[in-house]
């Protein structure tokens, strides 16, 4: 919660101020490595602020991606080794088909993000069709 003002800031200047406040606050003094990590990666964080808030929410919501990666790692780990690359690809394809067939909770702000993508990227953005 103490980091939220940094990544939820409206622009780079507000994020810098929030990082400075975090560093001077109780969490920043207790965990200076967190501040150092943010400062080292700041050049990679700054481009994040060009996007509107609706897109940013989708960008930093990675639970669905992490869940899928976890399921794929579990399937590969249980098999151990494969006779060839084609066998591994087939197994991953079947696993993805099963993972994607399960009903899942989508990001509730995805529709707003899609609208922002359409505005920002115009003809490069095409809405997925079912």
C-alpha cells in the first residue's frame, strides 16, 4: 500500500515525489533496498506513465499470466524429459488448450483498457473476436 502512490501517480513528476516521500518515510528507512531497486529501475518505470490509468491497471495486473506460467511449469516438471522438441511442444499445446478452456475471471477493467488502446493505437489495435 505504501508503494501504490508511486505506480498510481498521474505522471512522472508525481511518481518521483511519491518515491522521495516513500524513501523518507518509515518504510523507506526500514527497507532501503526497496528504494534502491526502484531507483535502479526508474528508467524502465518512466515509460509506464505515458499510458492512461486504464491501460496501466491491465499492464501491472499479471496474476493471470503468472497462473498460466505456473500451470505450464507444473506440467513440464511432472514429465521430466522429452524424446524431442516436438513432444514438448505438443504437451505445451495440450496444456494451453486445457488452461484456456477453463472459465477464468478476467481483468474487470479490460474493456476500458481496450477502448484506450483503440484510441492510442488506432488501426494497429484490433479487438479480439470470439
